[in-house]
């Protein structure tokens, strides 16, 4: 049993709000919010130190009474903590609790170079860690002191680069915590090479981002920002700012993860019809929040009065709302982006605003931030456009979100420093290093098969994985390989980097089910075999002489080692088809680096995979589709 102290009402509320996203060892406090023994009378709670107490959680989720015991002034939740150790992958019961109620017996130093909520700092200190807050450090100053710390917690302003880690000679550094979702300011590869665990705080700001989206939606619909400016300029132009009602309007939500679903819930309450587009979201998930799932982005754009994006910025989502996408929207559509700058093509948006195709936009993020530091840039122009409501990246800027993020990253850092696996780890291996080296090509094959399945599947519901190994010890590595498959399947559309810790959870939240089959033998002694079935499509591959090779896609037998940019398409199996496609790519200046072809003689079809040196423009893919009747799929390996 472990006593987990909670020392503020804010921390208790944070833990209860995020009870469904905690690790087993933290679920103690997730069931009920237990407040400090000497809380203020403003919270209408009174505890008598030294006596048993009862606290009723007033949330709509539960009305059950839970009992706890006060220990030296703290109200503590008593639970059984299950931890998983990296060396043996065995579950054990933890009893690492100090007699004074402090959590664990940790020793170590944590450097915080950016502002972190005081409750997060206090949580680290209660675990026995020394926390040093040094703000506004230059890279040279940071590298000079980093070698003296066991953990580093940063926000978005500090860049943890390979050169920083090399200059700092940070051999002592074991954990990097990112107080937020994105880890693009941390060199994950460099950290992994040094055995540094990187953790983040992916859930803390979801509600804040959703609320900010709704605030911008209302401001955009009713011209609030422009009207406020005229009032402050001693004007009274009521007729100039006639808005539109949200009732019975259609909101298209692109990306239906945590934030997208929270936006949908709130806008449903405003009387809006909700459409969702997410290739990896199950119909049941959208139905649960009263939304309708669209089969394509075009379907959503054609009927939406408002379009809001909630997805990570990746190669596949960059400029997703471009000139072509905007042309398919209704006249007078309104666009919102509280996700990442670059998902909406700013140049195309400016053109659509000027032409009147887009009636207005609300933007919290930009390609170049802050926009005013880039005079003449599309970011500055769109931010200053009279029909754009612009805010300076405030999606996560609430008192509650800052608290939640601080507590979440502090919990993860403490867990990682103990040697346990934090639920928000983004890069830590789960197997011994000697096994990881032999599994690497198998994991690469698993990821490649997942990427292929993602490219050929519109929505993913069911996944079946079959393994066959020549080495018996690898039979214990299926969880690691399953995570590699899921990383390939979901990685391009996930806001959180997918790894062995969170892959299953992400899949479950998207309504994906999976089965696994482990064959007892393999027909050849020099190969590892993987078979992936997704939505009744089959993908197979082998690792031979240390090289991962894809050997089958559905009924097409192939043999290819995937690398770089790959264009895949089906065609009628007849002379001249490959030359036709090659001519179109050549005219577009796209060089072909390799090619492989699989044939299905029974139906007279062929599957072609082309390696290309550059990504073809959408117009080039459209030209190919018009000639062969199939639009090629672009993949990156």
C-alpha cells in the first residue's frame, strides 16, 4: 500500500479530472479528490487533523463516499501501486513511502529553466528532489549547468538540441520533461542515444484548447473583436457588425482526438450539427458525442458552415486546408485553427478572404510566430486582416491548464526517475538493449507494414498481427512489435508520439481492436516473418539477413525494401501503363529512383510501387488518376 499525499485543492481537482489517463500507481488519487487537511474555509471543507475524515466528491461522475486517514497534516489516499520495471517487465507492489507522508525516497536535482506552476514544483520537492529554477538562460548558460542535473523540465521556449546535450556533457541527465504536448523542441533521437527518457504532458491543456476554440467561434460569428475596437474608438456602428447565429449551423471538425471531441461536445450544446473527419476514428466514437463521421475531407468541406482543425502538424497535414480544399467549401465559410500553424495554408486563406469565398477566420497559431516579427510575411498579413480574429497562441493559456500541465509533467518525471515507465514517455525502449539491436529490423518491418496499411485504409477498425521468430526469446517481444505496427498505422495522425507505452491506449481510444497470432515455427531458418491484416487487407514481410522486406500486399506478390518516398497505385495489367505514369511524372520533374510490380493474373491487375525523389503535386496525382483510374497513394519511409 502507498500513501499519496495531496497538498492543495487545485491538485486534487487536477487528479480527479484526469483520473482516466493515469498510470496504475497514480489511480489512487484519480478515484476521488482528497484535499489538504487544512484547506481554507472558502472550499467549505473542514478536517480535524489526526482523525479519520470523509470527503464527498461533488462531481457528477460519482456521489460515493470514500474514507481516508490524515497523516501528519495530509489527507492521503491509500492504494495498491503496481509498477513495471524495465529490466524484468515484472509487476511488483511498491512500498516506497516516507514516514512523513512524502512520496518515495528519491534523490536528485531537477532544473527548470522556464516558468512552471508552483504546485508542480512542490510535487517534485515532496518526492525528495531538489528543484532549481533558473529562468531566461542562454544556450551557453544552460549547457554550462545542465551536467549537474538528473532531470530537465522545459516548455516550448527552450530548445534541447543535440549540440546542447553534447556541449553540456549531460551524462547525469536521465529525464527530460516537456510541460506541454509538442516535443518538437527536443531532439528525441539525441536524447534516446544517451538513454534519456523524454516525457510530456499531453492531456493537461485539452479543455483549455477546446474552450478557446469555442470562444473564437463565437467571436467570429458575432464580430466581437472588431465591434469592441470601434467602441474603444468612440464609434457606434451597430449595422456594420451584424453576425450569424450558430443554431442549426454545421461545424466541421477535422481531427477527432481529445480536443476535437471536447469542441464537438460544447458546440452540440450551442445547437450546432457536428461533422467529423478523422481517418482513424471509429463511427462509435463520433456517435458517442453526437457527431457524424465523414468518409472524406471533401465531404466535410462541402457542407460545413464553420471548419475547425485539431490535429498535429505533420507532412500529411501541412497545408491540408489549401487552395484546393477551400475551393470545395461553401461560399461564406468560416475557418478556425487553434492547433498548429501550417495546417491552414495562409496564402490560400488570404486569397479566399479577399475573394469573399471565406467570410472570416479565427486563428490562434501561425506559421511564423509572433507574426509582427516577420514583416510582409503571410502570417503577418493574415493576422492583421480585418476579417480575421487573431490571438497570440493562447490555446493552453488558462490558470487551470498551466496547473494541470505542471502536475502532469511532474508526475511523469518522478515516475521516470524512479525507474518505472511513465504513461507519457515518448521514447524509452522497453526491452534489454541486446534484444533491441536484433529486433530493430523486425520493428522496422512492422512499422513499414503499418504505414502501408494506413495508406491503403480509409478507416481502421480491426488489426490482426501474426508473428513467426527463429529465436525463442523474441516471443516475448510481441508488445514491442505491436507498438511498432500501431506507430506505423497511427503515427501520421497522432498528436502524441506513439511508443510501446501508449500505442495500445491510443488504439483503444480510437476504437481499434486487435488480435495476435504467434506461430510455433517458421519454414526458413534465416528469416523473421510478420503478417498484418487491417480491414480485411493483407500485408506480409520478412527480415532476411537483417533486411526488412515487404513480400505481399493483398493478392500481389512483391519483394521490396521500402525507403524514402514511395508512390503506390493499382493499374490494369497491360502494356504501356507504366510508361504512361512515368511520362506524367517526368513532365512534372519527378524522378523515379526505383520500381517494383506485383501481378494478379486472375483479375488482370497490377500493383506498382515507385520510389520518387520528390513528392508529386496534387495536380500530378490527379493527372495520373485520370489516365489509369486510380489515384496514387504517397507514403514516406
